[in-house]
C-alpha cells in the first residue's frame, strides 16, 4: 500500500502469472482512491497485463522480456463486483444502525 499524500492512496497486488493459449502472461492490479472533496472520492482500478517474449533461449531472463498487452482478463470486473457487494453490505449495516 502506498500513500503519496492525504488525498491519494494506492493498493497494488504482486505480479500474478498465468498461461493462456500457450503463452505466459502476468498481471498486476492496482486500486487508487483519490479524495475529490470532503464527501467525495474517485476510485481508479488498473489491471496491467504483459506477456512473456524471450528473444533468445541463451539470453538470461529479465524484465525487458515482458511486453505490455491489452487486458485479456476479467480481473477488473470481478474486483468491481466484489467491491459493490462490500459497499452494499456496509450501506445496509449503516442504515440498520441508524447511521448515514
């Protein structure tokens, strides 16, 4: 978790590797929360996806072998669905206890 100042907080996952169509991919989710005003905030979700392409079998493995690509996963959608369930539960709990 990173907090650059009192208005921005970012949480980022470690790289997750997976195979798809015989190719090696990796992705990393990051979620940033930006305070817009005292009562409003913006949530930004990014899923960075890369695929592995080693130019030579003799070459040592390195960061330059990972090539950015479009998001081919449904990670963001799953995270948004989970967050909406959590926020809905929080809202229901606050209303049942007379808080808003």
